[in-house]
C-alpha cells in the first residue's frame, strides 16, 4: 500500500470523510484490484480519474456530433491511455473489440448494465449487458452498475443488483454503483437532482454495499419544495450539499460525474469543490471526449494537476 | 487469412471504414467460422451475400404468394446452393428438416429468435426459437439475433441477448444482430427507419458486441422533425446516411437488408451504394426468392458481379 | 422401414405432398418411435388415427354430459384399444392412473401442456403439465404441445416450446404440435379458423421444427375481409384450403382434428378430403367418445376403412 | 453433397468397401463437419490427406532432429496450408498458439489425448489433453482420440472414451479414433502390428462408434504364430491384409498412417495399395515434415496426384 | 502494449527466439494479466524476475535453516516488495495470510499444486492445493502448476492439468508450468536434468498450452549415454543446451530457475546466459531468500541491472 502522505495544505477538515483503502475491511481480491485502480495507474495517489464511454447506449450517437472523431471508440481508449486516466468505464462490446492494445495499461471498469433513452424514464430499469464473470475474464478491475433509486421498478433492480453484488464478493471484484434517482415518483418529490434524491441514492447504494458510488452533484430547483421534510426546508450551498452526500456515502468512496459539457472553469471548480468535500475522484466523460484530442488532453492535465493535491 | 487484395478502382475513400477479418481481435472459433463465411464459400472475397428465409415466421406465408414454389423451404436452400450464396439464414426447423443435402456446402446462420406479426409491435420482443448450443450441434457458422432497439421491452431483450452473447463467446460462434428500431417510443421519435433510429440501433448493437450488424438503410420521412436533436436538423442523403450508420457500427461488420421487393435496378443501386459506403455485404431475401428460380439466379449473378468489385 | 407400397387408386396428385417417414432426416430415436406409431400399431400403413382425451382440462367435464360413461378415462383407453387406434393422446394423470393394462398395446402421445377455458383466450398461454422426461419415463412414443400462434403471449409460449423441442431432440421423442391461432390480435384479423390464421400456424409450427402438426380445417366466415392481404381476397374452397395448409406444413406431417361433434357423414367427408389433400391422419375425440361404445367402435371402423386407402 | 463421380479406372472391386458420406446415417453437425473435411478443403474429392503433429508429445523432440525447422510448430501449419492438406491434427497448445493465421483455412482435427513414451507401454493409457468442448470452441472439424486396444487399462480407456463419444454426439463433432493395439498382453499375442491386433482394433473402434479409424498397416513378423487361431494360420499379403482390416471397420472410414520415415517410393506404394483396398485417406506425419519444406511439398503433391484418382 | 524497444547491444541473434507479448494470440484476460506481470511491475521491461516461496511444501522447513528469518513468510513478501520483483509465487495459505499489505503492489502467481518430498519421487504426482478460481478471487495475475513429465502417473497429472488449463482459458488467467521431468522411468533414461528430459518437458508443456514454462538448465552427467538416441550422442554446451530448450518451448515464454544456492557470480552467469539464449526471465528463490535481507536486496539489484539489458 502506498504510504499515506502528509495531508496537503489544501485539505480541509472535511476531507477526513474520505475513505482510505488501507483502512477499509476488504477481501484480498477487492483490495488488490482497488489498489491497482488507486495507486498503480493514472494519478497513482489514491485519487481516481475515470473516463466513461457508455453514452452511446444511454443517449445514442447524438453525443458524438460535438466532436465527430469521438464516435470511434478508439478515441476514448486513446484519450484514457494518453491522458493517463486511472481507468476507462465501458460496456462489453467496446472492451472486447478495442481493448487489445491497452490491455493491462488502462484499467477497465466494465459497465454491466444499461438502457437506451428511447422509451420514457418513468419506470426506469437498466438491464444487464454483461456479468461479473465477464469482467473477470476480461481482466477488469471493477464493474459498474446503474441503480435507479426510487424507480417503480426498484424491486427488479435490487434483485438484479443482488446477484451482481454477490458475484463481486465471490470473485473479489470491486463494485462501482452509478446511484441515479429516477422515475415518476422521484420527479414528484423534487426531481432526480434534488438533494433529497441524491442523498437517498447515496444511502441506498451504501447500504447495499457499493465499494464506490458515482453521484451527481445535487442541484437546487424550483421543485425543491416538493421534497419530503425536512429536505424541503434544508439550507445548503454547493459545498455543504456535496459534503452531505459524501458523508451519507460513509465508507463507500464517492466519484462525482461531470454531466453534460460545461466550461473549463466550471469543470475545474466542480473538481476542486468535490475533492475538498471528500470525494475520492471524478468521472468525466462528455466534458472530456466532446473536445478535440489536444484540448481534451490539455484539460485532463489541468484536472490532474488539481487532483495531485488530494492524495489519500 | 486471404491476402488483402488491391483496392478495386471503385472503392471510395469511405470504404476504409470496413472492418477486415484479419485486423480484428477475435477468438479462434469466431475467426475460423467467420473465415468460412467470408472466404471459403460464396464470393470468397471477404464480402457476404446472405439469403434469409425467416419471413414465414415474421410475416406469415403471405410472403410466398408472389412466387408459390418459394413456400417449400427447399426452394431457398436450392437457391442458396445454386446461386453460390455465402450463407443461408433460417430458423431451426428449416435447418433441421431441409439441410441434409446442403450440410457443409451452404453455411448456416441459425436465426435463433423470432415472433409473428399478429400482435402489435408497440412493445416488440422476439423470443428465442433456438440456442447457441443448437447452432453448434447443427454445425452452423453463426447465429442471428433480432434486437428491438428502443422497445419498451428492451430490458427483457437485453437480458435474453446477454445469454446469447456469452454463449457465443463460450463456443466461438459469430453473432449477427438484426438491429431493428421498434416500438411505440421509436414511432414517436421519427419512426423505425429514421436516421436517428437506425444510427442508435447500430451503436447499441456495437456496444453490445455484435460481430456483424444487419441494418436497414435509413429513410427520410415526414416524421423527421420528431427526431431528437440534432438528427431533426441533420442534412444527409442516401450515401451519407449509409456512411453514417456504417461508421457508427465501428468494428462490427454491417450487412444491409433488401426489405420488400423492388425493381432490379433499385436493388443493384442499393447494393452498389451500401458497398461503396463500407458495408461488408448484403442480406437479400424477398427480393430474391419472390422471383422464379431462373430470374432469381440471374439477379443473384448480377449482384455477385457487383460484389466481386468489393473484396476485403 | 415398411416398404413404400404402390400408390393406391384414390391417391390424387396432391397426395405427393405427404411426407413419408423413410424419406425424412430424423434421429434414430424419433425414427423408431414414429415407426411404432405409423407402422406397428393401429392402421399399420403409415397413416395415423389418434384418440385425444384432453378436453376435460381444456373445456371441463361438460364435454362428458353427452355420453356419461366417457367421463371415466378408462372409456377412452378402452375405445383406443378396442378400436385399434394408432395412439391415444392425454395428460399425465390419465396416463399414470389408467395406462397399466394398455401399456405397450396402445401407444401414448403424452400431452404436456394445457389450460382451462375459464379465463378469456385474449392472451392465451398453455402451461406445461408434464415434461418430455415424463414421456420418456412412461414409455410414450410422442409428446403433444399446444402452441397459441399469434397470442400476445407468444414470447412465453415460444420460450417454453424451445425447452420442449430441445428435450425432444435430446431424447429422440417425436413432437406433435397443436398449432392453434388464438388471442385478441388474431380475432381482429379474421379469427382463429380463418385461412390466414391456420396457414400462419402451420408455417410457424413447421419453422419451429414440429414433427407432426395438428391443424383445424380452415373455415370461411364473415370476418374474412379483415384478414391481411392477400388472404382477404383469396379464392378457395374446402379442398384447396386444406391443401394449402398441408403444403405450408412442408415436411411436417399433418393431422386434422374433428372439432365438436358432427354427423357421421360430415366426419367421413372431412376424413376423406383431408386425406386426399395430403394429411397424414386424423385426431378425432369428441366425435368418437361422445357416442356409446358400440357406435363409437362402428364409426371408428368406417373411418379406418377409409384410411386404409391412404397408405404411405 | 458432392455428386459421386464415375469410378476411376484404377478403382478395384474392393473399393466398394469404402463408405461414402452421402450414404451414412449421421447427425447434421457431423455431416456438416465431415463434408468440410472431405469436400471443401484439400483434395475436395471425398479423400482425406491429414498432417499430424502430435509426435512432440508421443515421442519427444527427438523426432525433430532429422529436420530442425520442423521443431517450430509453424512449420507443420505452413506445410498443411501450402500443401493443401485436408486437415492438420494436433494438441490444444499447438492449435491455440499457432492457428490464428490459418483459422478456417486449414481444418483442425483436435487431438484430445496423449502420453509421453517415457514410461513403458505395458499398461498404456492415453489421458485427455483437451475436451470435445475445446474442439467446438476452437472451431475444429473433428477430434482425434487414441484408443489402446488390448491394454490392461482398457477399462479406464473405454470409460474415458465413452464421455468423448457422447460429447461428440451432443455437439455433432466427428470422432477419429487412433486405434492402436498396445500393452503387455498384445505383445504376447503377436504384437501391436500383427493382423490379429490391427483387425481387433478396427472392430473395437467400429463397435464403439468411431466415424473414422486410423490404423497402421498390419505387418508380418516372426511372432505371428503367437496370434490366436485362426490368425496364426491366416494366409494374407499386403493387399489382402489391408482389405481385411478395412472390411472390419465397416461403415467407419479408415485412414492409414505412414509411421516412421520411409523412401518416397515405399510411401507412394503404401498410399496406392491402401486406397485401392478401400481406405478413405492417409495421415502421414514424419514422412512429410521430416523433409525440408520444398521436398515435403513436392512429395505431398505426388501423393495428392495419386489420391485424386480415388474420389468418393 | 509497451513499444518494442531497440535491441540492446548484448542481444545475440538467438534472442530472436523470445516471444513478445504483443505478438502472441491471447485472450484479453491473459493479455491484461501478463501485461501487468511484464510491464507494470518490477522491471517493467517485458522481462520477469519472480520470487518463489513454495519450498516449505516441496522440501520442508529445512530450507530455512540457512537464514532463519526466511521461515517467516513475511520475509519473502517483504523481499519481493522491497526488491521490486515482478511477482511472488506461493501457495494459498501464504497468500491468504500475508498478502494484505502487498495486495496490488506485488503481483501474485498462485502456485496451485504441490507435494512433500517425504515419499519417493518414483511415481511423482503433485496434487492441487488451490484452484484457478481461488486465484481469481485473490486477484492473482497467474497460476503455477507443476507437471511431472514422464512420471508413471502422467495420466493423473495430465487430467488434473486439463481442468486447470480449461479454467485458465475460462477466466483469462495465465498459466505458468513448472515442467519437471520426474519418476523412475526418467531416471533410467539419463535423469531429470538431462537434456533429453528437459527438452521433452519443454515440448510437453508447450503442446499442452503453457503460457510460461519454468525449466531447469539442462546438466551433463555420467548417465548421458542412457538417454534415447540422438540425445545420447548430442554435442552441446551450456549455451546451446539452454538455447535448445528455449527453442523447443516455442511461443511459450521460458523462466529458468536458480535451484539450490550457488555463488553470486555463478548465479549472475546463469542469469546472463539464459537471457542471452532467449529466456523471458528468472525465478530465483533459495538463492535469494537464503541470504540476509541486505545481501538479498543487493544481489537482487545486481540481477535486475543485468535484466534491464534484456527488454522485450
């Protein structure tokens, strides 16, 4: 295990929230694979920077219009390798067909469920596209699972998740949960990005045993009053909102997503604040690969400079 | 592996899109079986010409009225053998009962799911009629699976597909995906033949690991404005539309279907344009076997003459 | 294999459609059991005469009011034995409890799925009541499976059928498919007895690999215009309608059912016409066992006299 | 199926013994794969010419001293490809590591058991090195199994063989049996090459259901009197000895092996005589690859010229 | 994949024998894990330096008398970590109980079979102590299997190996074979270290599909005349002997073992010569951990300096 370095000057007290691999009670297989992700690749300092490329399933090819070369999956593999990401996250097909020259160089988080956005999200459910055993066979270092928190089909979701979680335990495979509030009921209670919804999602994923939880930063909206008490009256700002959901995630590590493309400065701000509030890292997709390769690499380097100040 | 021949005079720059077997990362079983399909039968030049006969399930016997002898499945087997197709695609019953004298001569793509068109397509789902293990037992060289992209039952479809895909990987069996946009939600977003729908279908099948993807050529319609942005404002013509979806399919090979019967010249045009834009081949059914045998063989030969100009 | 006898004087040209066991490509187990059914019992001439007794499940005991002794399942077993039927078709309970003294004398076609007619048929689905393994264990010579063609639950049906079909292949057990159009969508397209529906049913069962297909004779009705093109304008009569669906069944043998009780002469006419048009035999239940035993045996003998003129 | 060509001038009456694929009762999978071996590769006339490379296990690398380049397994794959053999026969490692560029071009007979010759042969037993399922996964067209006929460990051998044979039936995989008399008891009854031993081996493999049997040509020796009656007094010469064991193999096809290296003329004589007496082909290893590539290719061509005169 | 660096000045022509990961046909899982072993840990140049600690099972604790601290398994884990070895090789207990703080830092080759040396080696057989699934669960990057080539129990060994090899293929786990000639028959044919025996062992392990083969350097002895022809008359020296067995291993990588402790200079000589002749690396145990930690680390560094001159 990499020795814990001195806390850097920037670390606020809240960073104490952040789980450190050496302190967690984990099986040897999960420990080995998490160590690889956290300390043997990319930043190598215990902080994660992950490049996801599953938007082709979730949103369709329309996400590639902003930067046409990004439609070729090799683009993201190359960006992950050249940019020195800790891992890439994708579905089985993009791993099986494009991974050969990156095998062992770029760790793989195999995304194992997905859905298109063609039908409505009212009863969102994300079906398996691969198994944990597929992840073992590919040499992946983790699997990613989307849990639609609060969906009317949560029972199907939780039963499907159970099989995944047990297989992860069997094989020592770390489990990264995309904890996404979704569905008609959530929309009536403040919406998917409300702090109520994100906080609930963090807790559900934590209680279900996620090793790492991917969250969206909670957002205020004019639907906030529809949230259940006391969230409907909660005072919070960006920092404290992030801190709250990180706290809720407990000993599960937290990654924050970038969402749709924003300006460089906004993205760096999101990176800084989430890290200051105890995040273990970032998972930025469209914000990276919707740019030309040289811009994407330059921005990656700026983000990594920032992340180097948050070792664990 | 057949040596890559010189690019023929007709090959446009866009043909560079086309995946070549020797360059792909495949298991030995898939490589062996794809080599048989591409280089040991039919055209023997890396280009596929497939004869499908699953319309009896999908549409019912009404497709045979145009050419009554075609109702006897032996008709299609004989056409495939005499016409020198690379493969025939059919369900288990038509293989089990009619294949004996063609076994090993006409490669089999076992179509392993299907449905009748009696109920509505709103929540289309195509159930298994055979397994990958059946395909192995018959000595088939690939399986065909219909994926109804965007259907409200996409979760059932993806889970069923997962078992098929894993079995294909287990046994080294190539997987051909009939990627068909279908269902009530697609119809509200431009329809099943819109470029939005076909492009999404190509991407989903690719991310799910199809070795070969069967697509329909996208078609403009008066519902185009209902497509999601930016598809609703996309400028495209026949050539660029085909090119777009071939690009989206990435390292999966693409076959284009003929659809319902059209004139000889229209069919040859479709063949030429799709091949120029990077298709790996054609899968023409009704356009072939809805003609008397001598006409079908003559048209087959004209198509093959054209395809001989597109080796890979 | 019984030598193919000379074509009898009555055989019309259309009888050439009829599949002959010796010409079919079958596993040895299927060949052995079909030979027993076709040539070692009953008519012993390649023509089948089957007595079904599954109406107690499908319709309830009300079918037995016409002839109260028929409620005792021994009645049908005795009729099958005394009448020299090629086989009896029943569910597991009637085999398990009544077969002892007929075991080996009266071949068993174990009917392995069923349903009551208490709920509506709109989404008809017939659930397993026994397995192919049960049929092996009982020494049955075939299994019978009801496929509800065009039902909104066709996916459940096809998946259940798949397991049955694979088990039949595994154990060499002939598979007789009761191919029944059914459900709300069929009713909107001409109805379950329309020639569109019966023809589609014959084709589906054939593509799914049925060894023998049980069909109802198609019937004209005032809903014929609702059939899809070109069926809605098709010219046909009793003979050509039967011939059409027999042709559609291809190398699967066809049995025609008697349906509800009709006059002797109508029944004999049905028998004659269906045999002349290529049927392999008859499966007459209520028309037989709704009569007193002596009448039933006498009518049986008349039918058999007719069937002796159609050897294969 | 390739049409049976006219019997060539050289064919003797005894060639009528030779089984022809089209006449055999085989599952579709076996038929497909045997058709590929017999009619789609190499000689393409129903006659087999197989290149084996399993001597590295059976004898050790000492077999490679005669032609050092032959130690590289690529040598044999290249010879099989360039020489146009119908198939190569080797163990899993040599397929898995060297087959990539020959996949689908050179059919594979996966040899699935073996032993070193370090311990004595007194109780010879050849253990599995791969499974029939491995053969399916690699896309092989047959498996090869060594049966040590008459060995004191015949029970272990036959039980192991049973699992292989059933798996071959399950998957439609042709089974080639290296039928080798071996062990202390055989040595006391005339020895492994006696006509008694070879004839017994042919019958055992045939009764156990081998599709193809690899035999050594029987040889006279001074131990012939030790053979059981009436073999100890049998009058036979080279031709009639070969004919006898081919007859004994019944509907199993027979391949004769070349054994250790002999002169070109002796090898051609063996080829001619065995073919005249009903052999389906040859499996010559050391006689081919113990020569420099140009010599091996030239001799291959001479053998093939001869084999072209024996179509089936 | 790491780019192939320029051949260093020391590389002789014979180094061309050495397999390079990028050129091999491997599954993605094996490629990923081998890449980690070869390029992401230890020397990071494609050359392996492995520390084995299985002598406690194979020889008993007597091997620890020379350096008592070495009896504590933590000693070897610490040496592997501090010395920067590419991997440690040990049995399940030493991994399960001592790996926690090294998980992900020191790659694990899980040794999965073993035996004591208490009974004689005449019929040597090494039984499983763990499964490939255990290796997956621990996050190991390879398994190690001892194959006793030529042992009278070779059949038990090969059957046990088959299950291991298939599991390795299933899970993408590299397979390192300790190819050891052993048993009464080998001792009569020149002995376990004869060039005949080592060469045969290399070939058997290669044909059985080993990814990496661990060999002992062949040794001349007064039993050399007992070797089979032509080994009994073979002219060879240390260099050419090593080269011969490396050649025999083909596309399997070769590791040479250090054996019992020798002088520093002898060990360095062995390292240099084996690397010059095409070895992929070294597996030195007693020669390292039978020394005090500082000496062991110093010698490790000298060996690594040498190995840095042999990148691949």
